């Protein structure tokens, strides 16, 4: 997977289509990731201890990585991943639209 934590992504399909968010967690084994504020689910929490609040909690659930596209921080457009090998041999991610390093 070319997407890492703290990258900004835009959702391409589903009920949250068009929403942008920051990646909180990546699960490359299953091809899923958790995006902040996207694919929210309600969980009913029961209070376990005295003074512990219960109620309905909203939390993010995993979404397939193929449903999101990384957003370039410079040009703010969704872009596919591209790699560039520098002269010293290091590999960096670049934007295909503006050529900026991500």
C-alpha cells in the first residue's frame, strides 16, 4: 500500500463520497485503513463502573484502501501515487499533477 498514516485522503465511493480526512491507522494485511471522520458507526456503550458514562458512541470503522485517493498537500488535488528515485538513491513519493514531493 502506498498510503501511510497522517496522509490526507479523499473518499471516491460509498456514502461518504467526497469527504476528506486524515488517515489514523493502516492495516496492509487486510487492505483497509481508518480515516478520521469517515465511515462512522454508532456503538452502544454500557457503563461498567460507578460514574462511568454510557450511551451511544460514534467511532470510525475501517474502509478499503481502494476507495480512497491521496490528496497532494501543495496543489490540494487527488492524485495517484508515483515514486521518484533521487540522485543519492533515496526513493520519494511525488504528486503526478504538480510534481511536488509528498
